[in-house]
C-alpha cells in the first residue's frame, strides 16, 4: 500500500513539474503566435486530457495489479 501511495505521489509531483513547464511553453507560444491563441489552447487542452486519461489508467493498472 505504501508503494502505491509513493507511486501516486511521485506521479503527481512529476505532473506538477511538467505542468509548470507546459505553462511556460504555452506562454512562449502565445507570445510568438499571438493571432493563433484559440488553436494553441485547443491543442494544449486535448493533449492534457490525453495525459490525464493515460495517467489515471496507469494508476488503475497499478492499484488493481493487472
């Protein structure tokens, strides 16, 4: 049980770090391509939803020991 909690905490920490880096990257992209704000946001949101689904599935596999 401790290993599962440690795994989840590690993934959440890495997710926060990657999220901060993604925010910086988005800010740079929005500055460079000012007129394409909506397109950038749609792509980033789709990417984040995909990552969240992947992470939840990965955690479920670890918890259920499949």
